[in-house]
């Protein structure tokens, strides 16, 4: 009996080791500025590198999507549960998001925070994938999850001239909180000054 | 003293933020000669005017709900429009009110750090951030339950109108305990989950759909229906 258990244990560990090399990765490109080619090029490069390691990568360029600001109507909770009542392109984001293994939030830092474009999508998507109900997790009130599983998340930032280490730390801490809110663990905060290969390796080893 | 106020709620004139501000303003205008100008950031088309108002202000108050661990998208868009003012302002002081649906103030502490840094970035003197949790219910609750809270905002505004500062004791009182006990949460959960949310779901004829997973592959999809 013990041997049988051990056998299953070993095969499941092996399976996990083999399967974890292939992930569905989504990159949310929150760069609002079409003239900022450096940022988009970095993401393209990262996407190519991840694809070369057998990952299935989807990049959503948020500025090209029709997504309205959240108006706080709670439609996604009490009128059309699970999707935004505005019926804009948010559904495309939610579908890709919830079916991913890893989602990279990517944005230049503007006034010490990721873009309004990224935040707008982030807050709407988060509400859609959660239930309105409250639960207490680690002694804090949170929303109950709507889906059985959630992607891990990470953040990629491009420093602006005025962005210092404290800014990066504040953003990192807010995203770590966001991860708790959307029922997952926080992967990392990385900068576009890091080599693409390093960021890809970090995603590989998640 | 003239106070330039920005209401950052995406719900605009129908917001809980507006209700808190109303009581703050009533207190603020108790002091003779005090006046204020109030703008709703949700009126995005007036964006240019907001920047001018901010630039010309001597005392600024930004009140906002917490949206998913930070400022709402419209508030971030407003902050981005202020970028040309960085380092220009020397005189204005700025304070913030952050209110959340989650009951504990801890959820807003991270945005508080950002707002303190933002003030420095804009060259404004930072007056602090007033944090209040559990505000979502105030319009649904019977009047007597929100009365105390609104009175405290009135008092906060009254003292601010005289001194130009948020009263520290009232700020602590509004924030309340950083963590809630299991007992207190247990009672709140019944009120919020069973009463508040299910009532709203029923009202919209959506109670049967409340657990829908329209975007999940593994689950029964309703998206195609």
C-alpha cells in the first residue's frame, strides 16, 4: 500500500515538473503612449523569448481596446454576474485572464504609479472575477472567489525620469495586496532595465 | 480660507464620497469667510479645468473611494494630467480622504503611502490622509446607524475650517481598529452577504445567476447563451 502511494507521489511530482514548463502567459500592455516604442519592443522581445520556451503567450494592447472606466454600478455582481454591464471589450480581458497560468501587468510608471489605462482594466477585471460576498482571510475581509482557480501575477515597470526606488517599493506593495484580493500569490516586480532573459527566466521558474 | 475639493468617485453625485464630503463641507463653512469649490473628477471632459483649479488652489482636498487596492482609474487619469505641475507648486497644501467598502483601514494604508509621495512630487505640503472603511453600506443602512459617522465628518470639517488641519484624534477615530475580530466579522458577514448583496441580486432578478462563471473553460459557461 505504501509503495502504491509512493508511486503516485513520484509520478505526480514528475508530471508537475514536466508540465510546469508549459504555461498560458498573458501580457497586459498598459502603455498608453504609441510613441513609446522601447516599451512595446521590450514586451515583444519578452513574448518571443517565452514562446521559444514553449509557453503560450497572448499580449493584449489595452490602448487599442474599447474599455470604459468603472462607474461603480456593481453590475458585474448584482445585474449580470461575472461580466461588466458596460458590455465593452473587458470580456476579452476577463476570458484571457481567468484562463491564464500567469498574467504580467506591464506599464510605464507615470506619476509614481502604473498608467490609468492599466488601472482601469485591472479594477474592472478584478471585480468581474470575484463574488460580492465577504470572507475573512488572514484576519482581513476579502471578497469570495468566483472561479476555482486564478492566475499568478507579476508586474513589469518602465521607470520614468522621476521614479525612484521608493516609488517602485510602493507600487510593489500595492500589487502584492492586489494579488491577495484576486486570490493569488504575487510573483515579482521587474523593471524594463532588467535583461529580457532574466524576466523570462523568472516567469519560467514560477 | 478657500478650499478646492475634488471628488474622485466614479459614481459622481450619487457617491458615498459625496455624502461624506457634504458633512465635511457643512462643518468647514461654519467658520466665517470660508468658501469652497467642488469638482467631480468623473466629468472627464472638464479635465483641463481641473488642472487649472489645482494649479491656482491654496488648499486642496481630494476625496476618493478605494478601488481594488488603489485609486480608481479616473483618479489616476486626473493625477497624470497634473504631471506638468510637478515641482512648480510651492504654496498649496493638500489632504486626502480615502473611503473603502472593506471595513478595515489597513486596505487603504498602501494608497496612503502613495498619496504622501504624490504630494511631495507635486510640491504640495501634505496634510495627511483620512481613512474610513465600511462606507459602502451607508446609503443602505437606516439613518441612525450612519448618523454618528456623518457627525464625525462634520466635526472633522469644522476643525479643518478653523485650523487648516485634520484633527488627529478624529482621524484615529474614523480609521477605527486596524483589524476586525472574528466575532465582529461574523455579524457583519450576515448583514452584508445575506442581506445587502442578496437583496440587490433579487431586486435585479439575478439571484439565480450569482455564481455564474461566464469566462471559465472548466465551468458551465453561460456566455454562449
